[in-house]
C-alpha cells in the first residue's frame, strides 16, 4: 500500500504530519511504514511534539551550525545562485534523515508518548513538499 503526503511549508521550521500518517495506517494491522521525502533541501524527523521550544531550539541550533552563505564563515561555498539559504539547506539535509522506518502495530504507528513525525524545512521560501509513504503488512 502506498500514498503520498503533501506538506505546505512557509519557511524554515518543523511541520508535524503525524495525524495524517496515523489516519492513513489506521486499521491496517501490523507492518512497517517507510516515509521518504522527495526533495534535497528538507529532512524527516521523529521528534518531541509536546513542547514547541524543542522545535525552535532545533531550528536555532541548525541555523547556527550551518548559517546562510551571506555569513562570512560560509564564504568557501560556491553553490549560491539559488539564494543564501540553498546550499545550507542541502548541507542540513545531508546531516539529517530523508527517510524513516516506523513499525505499525494494530494499525497504529509505534511512536513514543511525546514523539511526532515532522518534515524539517530548511529553505526560507514557501514550498509544497511531497513525502512518499509505503506500508508493508506482516
């Protein structure tokens, strides 16, 4: 069973889509869910969904770790024609997962109490991101 999720973003940040995934696998029994983001400047994460400060701290950390190409520390980068956030977005996507495997039991993703599924957008502009999903039943 396969589908795709469309996630609209409005700049850098984490966008939770756990509910969409949970609805899609509901009633499907046991198996393995694979999610794959079809873009080179965003990532997928399983992360805490209880305290929004976790999301803002993650964004701040990666912004500090990989600043835009306008930052003097990034002057060595040559891929700059798509904007100062583009090459840093590719670097961040290379550091974080672009696919996730999540066990499903009794038609529910086996996530911890405070875990949510997120797309981590690394670009400043609005985008519509596509996440391909594949559920393989036991």
